[in-house]
C-alpha cells in the first residue's frame, strides 16, 4: 500500500503539475485584447498606480496582488482597459496573465493535497490523483486561470486555508509549529474573504469543522479541564482575530494607497471624500453646528448623492419655480435656513424654511400631484413669506437620524435627516433615476412622499457657510478608519443589489450551473472576431460531477443504515472506508455551502460563481469513485477502471481544449451550447 501512495505522489510531480503548468501558460498572450472582466480589474490596477480612489463591490486583496505584480514588472498604468474587445497597445498585460496562470497551476496541486488530507489514509491516495487530474484537464479552470481575474486567487486561498487547518487538526497540538498551521489557515481564510466575500461561505465550513473537532476534544478524557479550556480559548482567539486582522489590514493598505480622489468618490459620503486629496472637500474646515441664518448645500445620501437644486425656470403652465436634484456643484445649490431667530441651533424637531439664495424663493410642498410620479406631491419654489400660498406650504420639520452614536443637532457631513412638510405630513424625496423631461433639463425630480422608508428621503448637509460661527478643522467630522470601512461596506451592499448584466450578457439561475450551462463568453463577441473563448467545463468531467452530486446524499443515507445493522458485504471496521465516508460528508457539505447561497443572493450572479463549489464537487466525485471500487473483489478491476478513467479524461480534453484557447466561428463542439 505504501508503494501505491508513492506512485500517486510521483504522478502528481511528474504528470499532473507539468500538465497543469503547460495548459495554463500555453498561448497566454492570446487573445491580445481585453477579455471580459479584465476591463474592470485592469482599471483598478491603474487606479493603484495613480493612487486615485476607486469603488468595487469586491474587497481589495485581489487587486492589490495584481498591483504588486505590476510594480514588480514596472507597469506604468498606460493600458486603458476601456472595453472588452479592445486590442492591447503593448505587451504590458502579459505579466499579469502569466502570474494568474502560475497561480491557477497551483489549484490541482492543492486539490491533491486537500483530498489526501480529507481521506486521511495512504491507501486512498488514488482519489487525490483523480480529483487533481480532473481539475487539471477541465477547460473551465484553464480559462479562468489565463486572465486578469480574481477567481483563481479566491480558490487558491480557500484551498490553502483548508489544507493548513487540516494539518493542525491531525497534529498533537503540542508544538508551536502545530499552532502556526492554525494561524496560517485562519490567515488564508482572511485572504479568501479579502479577495471576494464568497470566502465567508468557506469560513462557514471551517467553523463547522472546528466545532465538530472541539466536540471530539470534549470527549478526550486525557485532557484536563484546564488544558481543554486553554485550547478552546486559543482556537477561538486565533480563528476570530487572525482573519479580522488580515481583512482590516488589507483595507488599511487599500485606503493608504488610494489617497487621491477618483471616480469612486461618488459612492462615499462627503465626510469620506474630505479625506481624499484633490477632492473639493479635502480638509475643508467649516462651522459644525447649523443654525438659523446659515447657508447650506443639501444632498441625498442615496447614490450618487445629488444636490438639492433650483433655478429660474418654472414648471409648465405654472408660475412656480422648479425644484430638482442633480450631481454637479454650482451656486443654485445654496439654501438659506430660516426660522424663528437667527443664531438658534437647529435640532431634531426644529421647524425650518429653506430659501433658495439665487432666486429668493422658499421651497414648498403642494397639495398637487408631482409632474412625473403622480403618486407623490409636487415640490416647488414659490415667493411666499407666510406659511402657505394657494395650497403650497413652506414650513418643514427636521427628523434627524441620530443613529447609534449620533447627535440630535444638525451638523454638516455627519448628520443624516429627513424633511417633513409641516402641513402635508409628507417627506422631501428625490429618486436620482426619475428624470424630468427637456423642460426640466433632464434633472432628477424632487417630490414629497407619504412614506419615510424610502432611501431617497434621507439627506445631509455638505457645506455650511456662516461667517459668525468659528470654523472647525476637517478632523472634527472626518470618519475614523473603522468608520470608513463600515461606510464602504454599506455602499458595497447597496451597489451589489443594483448590479445588472453587462451588454450582451445573460444571467441564468444557479440551477443550471451543475448542468454546465450556460457558460460565459470571455472574448470574441465582436462581429469581426475570428475566434472566441468560452468559460465552460469539460462535459465528461461535469457529467461525472453531476451524477456524484445526485447520488451522494442517497449514498450517505445508505451508509447510515448499514452502520446500524450488520451485513457481511459491508466491513464496518475498515478504517479506509470510514475515512472516505467522513470525507464524503465534509466535502459535500462544503459544496452545498459554496453553491446553495447563490439562490438567495440579491445581486446578479454568473456561471463563474459556481467554480469554487465545483472544486468540491470534483473532489466528491473522486472520493465516491474510490469508495465504490473498494467493494469490487476482482483483483484487476481497480487498475483497469482508473486507467480507463485517465484515458477518457485525456481524450475529452483533446476534444474540448478549444474552449480555453479559442474556437473558430465555424467550429462546433459536441454536447455544448456554442
């Protein structure tokens, strides 16, 4: 049996690794054009080079790694990465792709080691070879490894995390290096989450495995209560703190590099923007407490943060001026806050009137339908000095959102509030996606709504002008690092739910993913393109995975029944079978954790989101095949079956490799929708 293990390890080093490297580095410079999401991640590298702030729904580690590659190879940020299909002007993109391919070459090796550690026996070493070879010869993992993308980084960090954790789990935990394995496992788990938040699903598996291991330790009477308590506290501290430190530290590095204002600044609050150089709010000092008699600019907190605006133009068939919002700064955004007595502080519940500085008119809510959204009430600017004018009412009540640690007074940058019309009881509202026609200059409509729960009813004061009040430094309202992290993640949540498929892309339900449908076109969408690259799996491999996904739950139920009774054909005490049964359960659990949540996420999802889960579907297939082989008594069945399987894997790769390297417009492949 030892010879079998040595042979399989030899297969890894002399067959699988060379093939993995060769398939992923082959023709790496082609196509010499921007392919799919390279347009995003390439631009993000440029932002790091220029130190300009950008916004992305993914955490920063993956892009920071590519930035490091760029620094190592002297990349100067000159490639525009404007649109998919654009031809690269020079060869500066090649080092990024080579790095991604080398990282992708590690995946089959890590799959081999993880499968070996999960099965926990040298006699089961054929299953690691099957799993790693299936990943090596799967065009889906070749394709995802050849471009400037994050998926390979995510998969590698997940696999590294699991491998180091399992090394710690089987150790006697008496040496420092044993606990170093747990620290490294937790650190790589933090790295996986720092590449994509999908890593949190992998964290769920590791936590469940850890809880199971602690439960087993509770039954180990050789451990004293003191030793057991120390171990549990140490484990909890390491697993909770290490990923948190890694994740927070990478965000700190991310913010430190991106110190200049950039296109992503529109996604964060004015207080956040004031920390960015070259931004108009950079280190802006202004009075803190807004009082009656102050001049302010007011903007929505919902992206993109439009300013409350008016101008010297009226609504059609009306003498009253338009009130809109739009994202640009000018003098028509200035409002005078009027009330009972100048100089009094404005607090929660204060009654205010807002006078438009440029036109001298008050903003008022009218008991008439809005011009675009007739369910809402009309908002106008009208020249009134009393409380109402022909059904329009200019007194408003401030409903200040104090939050957990907020204040009931109104301060610029920091205080979020709603504005309620005193007479009508409706809330000042502006949806940036609802535009007025040409007579309103295509600016966003401002209206008054009955419900306060819309995100478009929340406002904040950006600039505060009052020469009679002392100016405070920007540090008085600038957020702390943790505040910036919290705000950034809240913006990610909002932006993720608003994601839509790009032009030419169709998002399919996750139910189709295990069927190897519908795939994604990486390049070749242009009418003049001669070849196209597709993200699709090897149908032979994915068919095996699909069968294993379906029969594994049934198999585990049958195993549970067999273990309750005595059957002559089922060796209950066989340690090899016990190890593979346990591995089958944990691998299938990980597959479910990485796949099922995509049915309930609110954002748009694509085929490539299935690839981490499919890694574990492949490992499960390999374990299941090895498990059933143990029950066949024919001596030569095992070598014949595995030889045939390896042969079919190479034959299927010979058929489907054009998926990764380019398919001509006249070429078709069997069993695939292309």
